[in-house]
C-alpha cells in the first residue's frame, strides 16, 4: 500500500518525472508536492501529536472475517477540525511564504473551511470531503483539482497516515466489493497488474487496492460486455479511460504492463498517474460520462478538448 | 526535505494575478496545455472468448475496435488459464491477421466469416446463412433418426435406439452442458456417445 498523498520520498519525485514522459502535455508536480511535504515536516516539528503513529490493531481472524463479509474497516472515519485548521494553515503559510500574491485566495480558503467546520461542530468526516470541495470551489476562486488534492492530502495524512502500519497488514484478497475495504470510498482509478493484467481498483483516499473483475462495472456492477468500453487518448498505451454505458460512469485504468518500458521499478504509483492524467478526466466529462467516484476533479466547462 | 528556491520560482513564476491559483493547481498547466493541442480518442471494447485450439479452453479477452480485433490477451479472471496463454493461444491474433512482406499486419483473407456448405457429391463450397445451416442439420438428424429407429432388437427386446447417428461431446463445454447434451442424445435414442478429450 503506497499512496502519494501520505508518503513523500524520492520515489515519488522519480515517478512524477516519468509520468511527464508517459503523458505528453502534463507538467512536473514536484514543486507542489514539495510544498505539501515541507508543510507537513514543519508541522511535525512544532506539533508532534498530530501525525503520531497510532498503534491500531485488529485480531487477524476478525480482520479476515470483516474482509470476507465485505464489511468496511473504517466506515465513519473522521478527524478533529482543529487539526485540519492547523495543517491547512501550515500549508498556506508555506505557499504564501515566497509569493504574497497567494495570500488573499488562501485566506478565503481558510475562512471557508473554518465556516464549514464550525457548522459541523469542529469535526471533519471523510464523507464530507466532496461536500467541502464543492463549497470551496463555489466560494473561492481556487481550482477544483487543487482543492480536491489539498483536502485528500490533509485528511489522508491526518487519519490514514498514522494508521499506516495497520494498513500494510490488510490483505484484500478475499474482498469482493466494489468499494474500498478500508475506508469504503468508491474508486476513481485502478491498474492492470504487470504480470497477468489482472485489474485492481485503488482507493483515492487511503491507497488500498483490491482485485476487481475486468469485465464488471465497478459502479453499477453490470457484467454486460457490450455496455462497457474504453477510449485511449492519442494512442497512449498506459492510461485508458473505461466507461459503462449502463450507468454512464467512467474510471481510469493504468496498464503496468505497458508502463514497464519506462521503468524497472516494481511499484508504480497509480495516484501519481491519476494526477498526471486529469485532462483525461476532462475528456471523459466531455464525452458525456461522470466520475463513478463522485469526485469531479476537473471542470467540464474549461477549454474544449475534444475535436 | 527542503524546498529549493528554483523549484518554488517555477511554481510561482507564472502566477500573475494569482486569483485562481491555476499555476499552483497540479494539473493547471497541463489541462490548459492539453486543451491546446489536438487529441485523438480511440474507442474500443473488450469481449471474452475461448481459445479455439485445444480442449483446455483458455479464456481470451479480445479488444475490438469498429468490429475489428486489435488485440488479444489471456483473461486474468478465468480460473482455467489465469491470464496466461500458450505460444499457440498467444498468437491467436493471427487467426484474424497475417503479415505482408514488410511485416505489416493485414486482415487474413483466408479466414472464414460465413458458414460454407458442400452438397453431397459436389466439389464446390457455397455460402449459406446460419439459419439455413441450423434447419438443415436439424432436419437431417431427425430424418436419419426416424428412418433408422429400432424399437426392438432381433431378440424382441425393447431398445428404442438408432445406430445411424453418433454424438461427440466437447471439452469446451462445462460438465453441466455436457450432461445436458448427453441427456439429449439419449432422448433421441443415440447410443454411440463419446467425448473429444478421449480421442
């Protein structure tokens, strides 16, 4: 389990670089990732408790039982509003530090988040992420992709980061559901495993991946082959946008078999590939599909892409 | 990990009004850039099928674009082959394609795409529809059975059978399908029943 939203290492930067090569038109994300990482490091020095490892344990039989019965492990995850505010302030500080121009939009962002948290009794639950994204996009001039990434980074770092040791132990082999076994979120992207091209869906929040049949819609669960299809963009072999005509949803799949020619690394980062292919999302919206995850990372109304 | 000044300049360098934070948003640049060059979408579908070569019956995923096969791979979800294919099955794409002199794949003109019929005594194949084929097969089975049906044998024992027909099962079928075929053969009075896996 390895998620760009939680971990920051050289490996992430290398993957970022390779993604630029794989997806022409996408730019390096290293700077923004460095800003996020720097904010986290600074905060860690000031306030150790926020990211302190939580020794979460579940007896292995109980864990297997949950997985077998398709029960989500953390169905109602939430974090303290005050931690969200502190973390957000640290990130904003980092952003503003070198460019005062960002001060105002980020002040609006913080005010918007504070209002939201005050309404929710200073508690931020996972299910409120898409709601808060909509609120911020509506109230500020910030871009939807930036806001979504920011909130996922904050929530994931605060809740799933400290439980990382436990997440490493979760074996999803017996999971048959179409949502994440750990946090219950609906997936937005997945990958085809290198050796046999078996399909795995990956959670955009906690990074858990689980196997899911190739010929089944991960949203409406139809197995009607003629209802499903995919498109590639400019014959890109690594990313394909799959869709279901029955529920009109789309999802992205990264083919690690095709990615092998770019790297000898075994663990590719689907979350990084997702960030580098947000323009594919926009094309899917233009083609009349909506994201099955419910998370609309980009706006359809932006410049026309198709034709 | 320190944030390099050069990196941050790159981040902020293009932010003029800074009102939208586009330059900060991860895909801000790439979305704009992506929108400015023409993109070509290629649609395709995946369909499952079974390898035609041997009785193992490995599952295959075909990628089809505009009714034409563009790729074939082993189906990873099949319990039979778990994504793998033997060298013969792995080249099944070449049932549809052959290679011209320069190595470019072209549609195989020898591939049968319609049922062909050769009448008794004829030296020519004729194209027929699937309906015609099915009706003809059914009629001939029925006629052969009816004209050769024995209710009793030479000793007067009731047998209700025909020895003029034989039935061959297939390894491509499941146990349950072969069970039903067997029942059907028995119901018609066929006693010569065998299975391709024994041949």
